[in-house]
C-alpha cells in the first residue's frame, strides 16, 4: 500500500529566529513504505512570499531572491495546508532549519513527523565528505535547473532519496528506518 510523503524546502530572509520565509517548495509523493521505493510525484507547489523584514546579504547570495522578486507575492495557504494535511510525513534536508520556519506559518506541519535527509542517512560512512545537498547531488550526478530555490531543491532531494544504494535499498528506506530508530532490525522486512 502506498504512503504519501512530502519533501519541503524553504528559502528565507536569513538564518536567525527573527527571519522569515520568502519561498516554499513542496513535493508530495507516493512511496512504498517497506522498500522505500518512490512510486511517483503526486503534486508540487512553489510559492513566493513578500517578507516583512529585509533580506540578509548572506541569504540573498544563496537564493538570489530580492525584494523586487517578492513584492506583492503571497503563498497559497489553502493549497499548502491541503498538501500538508494529506501527507503522512515531512522530509527536509536540514529539517531542523525548515521546520523552525514552516510550523509557525502552517501549524499542520507541526502535527506531522519530520525526517532529516541530511542527518538521517549516514552519508559520511558511505564515503561522502559532505552532507550538503548540492555536494550530494553533484556526487550522484543529479542536476537541478537552479540550486537553492525551494521546489528545485525539494525535487532534487526526492531524486537523491529515490536512488538505490549498493545494499539494494533506497536512501529513503534508510532515512525512514534510521529516523524510526530501528533501521537495522527492520532491514530484513
């Protein structure tokens, strides 16, 4: 039976608790829970948002979104809430960061389990020197149209997680079972 998951990514005005979301990307997908096989993308959403504070120069260098890009923009709250309501779990690469910004805007996200693709897969044990998303994508030959844009990074994260490891299991399988704290005993399933 298929399970629905959602990869989430946000771009923000900066990195502190007082900063705000300027872009959100959601990729709702179906997967087989036991094998971690991704069955397909159900829906994608990308939304921009005009913040109430200035964009920190460091954040601007990362995502390239200026106030001119964001002026008058707002996220479709009903559509995001609908996607969040339908998913069973949320995945983000550096979930602590994304969750901190998403939950205040969309309380439904706070009622779902969050899985971190950066720390929930033992990338270093697999020989990768960095857990950074762009590095992992490059090492796996996954190209994106535009790095550090929310829906592109969410889609690329899903592509990465759907890849098979030498063990024959997907990274998504490892992420789910590692996060559940019982990966090794469930590998035989």
